[in-house]
């Protein structure tokens, strides 16, 4: 029996590695082929930013960054400024970052219980991932740090801070992740009149961290909320979020945690609208559903068939028009 278990573990490890290498090769080739064609839309401004940062001081570069893409989030700026001044070609820079995102997202999905080929399909063909690879560059780095937080054992608070400072939208992710814990903390304090030791420092530390980040990015976040709210289609986006919630509730092990995780997301749909919140809802859905039959379930399959079709359309738009949208 022990030899059989070792054999199964070895086969599983080999299969995981094979699909990881396949993922890396796929993303590398796809990035090198597709990136030179993406020259319009958001990429017009990102390319203008990257080339314009070369030769600028750090302070002048940040002003140029703010003017060019209307952002104050510092992590993507600093990485772009550094590599631009090192003379690294932008497409090479983005290809490397795509590979890093693919590796950590693949490992995250395996850790959540997905089968390796399901992880490969999501990471390489899903519409949202293709948007991260080729369009939403600041959000891509935010997700890299989010997945590093989930996969790596040390420096977790650092990865949380880096992800939020890469894209302020990540605050929504961590609020959703912490909602079940905050509920438990409030229940312990006000109902049981006790609290676990970890809550006594973790909750205040989170609050202090949020206040500090809002002090740095508060004006930027406020302006983005106003812009997103004005262009939102709340009814349609609410239906999408409710679909993610229903599927998550169906497959989750802890139904209560699913409810608490989605309540903040439903609130933010009303505040922000658009795909900006639903993309988070999709990842929360994966978190609750990938464990069930390794992702070979109706919800994951149907959702990803839909997003694979959207991804194909996204790539053909890039090749035809220089813009995925």
C-alpha cells in the first residue's frame, strides 16, 4: 500500500511538472508572438509610458507616469522606470512578467485542488488571464503578488502590501478574503466575549495598513470610484456576480464563508460596476470551486468554456486591429 501511494504521488508530481513546463512554454511563445501586435488601446499609452521613462529621474518619471496613464500606484511605475532605464525591451519585460504570473497562478490553482490540465487551461486560455498578459499591466503585477502571497510561506504581509500598491483594486480582494475572519472576530467578541490572540494583532494591523494605503492612494482611489461608477452597468454586472456566487455556494465546503466573502463583492458592484469587480468574483469562484473533483465540475467547465471563447475573440482582435477590445 505504501509503495502504491508513493507511486501515485510520483505520477502526480510528474504530471504537475509536465503541465507547468507546458504552461511556461505556451505563455512564452504566445507573449512573443502576440505582444508586438498590441499597439493600440491601453497599450498605446503603456508603450508611450515605457519609452518615455528612459532617461528621466525618479521624480520626473513619476510625474510623467501620472500624466500618461493617470495612476499613482508606485510598484508598476518603479519596475517600468527601472527596466526602461536599463534598456530592457518592453515586450521582453512583459513576457517575463507573464511567465511569472503564469507560474504562480498555476501553482495557486494546484494548491486549491485543481487538476494540472485544468490549471493549464485556465492560465493559458482564459479571457481574464489573456487580458492580464496583454492589456491590464498594473493589475497583472498586483495578481503576481497576490498569488505569491498564497503560494509562498514567508513575507506574506509584504506581498499583500505590494499587491495593493500595484493596483488599489486589490483592496477589494483582501476585504473579501478577510470578511469571514472579521465575522468570526465580531462573533467571538460580542457574542462569546472572547477573541483569539491572532485577531488581537491581525485585525488592528490590517486596519492600520488600510489607513496607510488610503493616505497614499486616497485621492487616486476616489477619482477612480467616481469614473467607474459613471460608466457602470449595475444590473448586468450584478447578475454576473450572483452567478459566480451561486456556483461558489454550490461547490464550497463552507457555505457561510462563501456568503460572507461575496457580500463585499456585491456591495462593490453597486459602487464600481463593470468587469473590475466581476473579475475578482471570478477568482473567488475558482477559490471555492476548484477543489470539487479537481475542477472537473459543471460550474468550472461551463464558465471556462465561455471565457475561452471570449479569449479567442480577444486574441483575434489584437491580431486584426492592434487592440483586444
